[in-house]
């Protein structure tokens, strides 16, 4: 019988792509893939080590797998990813239940690693992080109609609160011809929605071509038969060009949606974060984007409780959010991460205050979201079918207004049979805080 392998992929969508590449290698070499680690002979954990909560989740996951190993349910555990890459020195001691502890540069060798641990060896190795694969075939683990396209690895922005550059290394773009080839392969295998990602997607191509090539890449992706929606995440505000905005506005397949993490609005705090902008520049930018792309959905990410954030700074941030009225927003309490520059900054804010401030911002955003959704009553929107909720007895999916995994849903009834991946036209009949309710008025899945 073939050895059964289960993958636990933690953290962001960029990490998920790495997991999918490892899964492909394992299946190609004859291993049987299972979705539940409890049904596996070997569990591979691709960890996240970005902030404290992610580290805690990874440690808890490994401890739970360790219990399965003690019970004899699981034979071997392999741990890789950002957490082990970040804490090379301590990782092997930290996870005694792991049979292999490796870094991101070793993921390409996952088959050899598995074979060695099956022979009874404990495998501890950390290849250079720049050895991490920039491309490679994958097994799509998302819903079959959508996939992430990772167009770069690493980051060179060096924000003072962020550990990504020391974990993932400098920013490296995937050559454009390889991005296009992968996207074509995905489309040929049934992917109709593509989500373009990198740590800083707007920087794509600078290291290879001397300038950002994101607009050209997006235009080339739009030429691929079979793709219907193409979305871009993680664009930095200082790299939003008119060429990018005009490309999004003019290309039919590009959904009118931009995620632009700004982290704060106060100039002095942004400067200490090593981030761009201030209230005036950021407000002008978002006004300009809305003029260039009518109806655009704007998503951002904020941090509260950064060292030195005064009550006045926080109030200014809350007022800024109220004025700009982002369509989608995530707000997180500052996480003090060892090895980052801000770890040693004076005027650290206590965790309770930082968390409370984040909660206030999210409470504000809940109201904005509810008001925005109410404006959609009676509107007709395209949607993609993600599944059927047997408890609510209705279908659910997303409109172009919402990105996978991070945004809201639309719940809807249909008089005709549907399947996952169908594109339908929905009339919005009711709203929830973050979600929409509607009914199918036309089925476009025959396209």
C-alpha cells in the first residue's frame, strides 16, 4: 500500500502555493495524499511565523500531531515553512516530536526528506532561503475554479515591524514568461478566477526589468482563454501608477478591486514603520483611484498600537477611516516581533490598548460595510458559485466585489440546478453586515 501523506498549510495564500508545489512532488512520486492528517502515515506542516498568533497556531498544530504520533495513528511529522526558517537555531529542540525540521529552501526536496525520515533518520537541514522555488507544478487545493498566482518571492521593503525579509529573503520576481505559462496551465485545467499575489505585487518585475511590470503582466493574463476574473492583492500605495489604474479600468477580466495595505495614516508613525505617506497623500491617492476606476472596491490593512501611537494618533486614524470609507478593511493590533527594528523602539503600547483600538476600528468598519451593502439592494451582480449550504438550504458564492478567503459572501436561491464554479447573475434582495442575500436571475455557466 502507498504511504499516505497529509499536508497542513498554515498562514497566507503565498504559503499555500508552496504547499501545493510540495503536494505535486509527493503525488508524482507515488505517495497517496489525504486531506486529514489523522488519516495519514506522514504529516507535513508548512508553518507561518509572521506574528505571535501565527507562531502559536503552528506550535499548537505540531503538538496536536505529536499526540497522534504518540497514539500510533501517525508515524512521522515533517515541519517546514516560515516558523522553522525564522528560528533555525531553536526549531529542532522546540519540536522534538518532529522527524524532520527544515527551512523554506528545502521544500523542493520534500520527497527526499520524506524518504529519509521513513528510514528512521531525523532530518535537520536549512538550505539558503534564496533556494526557495519561484515556480513549479502544483496540486490546486482551493476550490477547483480559482487559484493563486504567486509572481514573486521575498520582500525588500524592510518595514520596521515585519519579519518577512529575514524569513523569506530579498524580493525576487518570477520571469513574466513563467507567470504566463503557469496561468495558461491553470486555465487549461479549469481555473476561471486568478488571484495575483506577492509580498508586494506592485513591485513585480523591478528586479528583472528595471521597472514595475505589473500592468503589462495583467494585460497578458487577460489574453488567456478561459480566465474570467483576475484580481490583484498586496499593492503598495507608493507604487500605484496611472498605468496600473488605467489597465484595471480598461480590461474587462480585471475585477475593479484593489488591496492597498497602508497600516496607518499619521506621517510620523508611517515614517517609523518605514512606510510611505501621510493623511493628505493617502486621502488624495484613494480619491484619485476612485476617479480613475469608477465603482472600484478598495481594501486596506491597518495596525493599531505601533510604538509611540498616541491617543491623538489613534483618533486621527479612526477619523481617517471614517472619511475614506474603505469598502473592505482589516485591522490588527501591533505584534512586537523579535528581530525586527521596532522591537527595540521606545514607547511600546500595551497589548490590551492596541487590541482595544483595533476593535474600535473594526466596529466602525462594520457600520460602513452594512451601509455599503444596503446600497446594493435591488442591484444585479455577477457571482461565482462556491457551494451549497445544506443548513440554510441555499447556495453561496462571491461577487467580483469580494476576494476569496478574506471578504464576504453572497447567499442565494436558484430555481435551476447549479454546480461549483458556475457564474450566475444575482439580484440582491437583502443584506447582512458583511454578506449579501439574493436570487439567481440568469445562469451564465454555459459560457
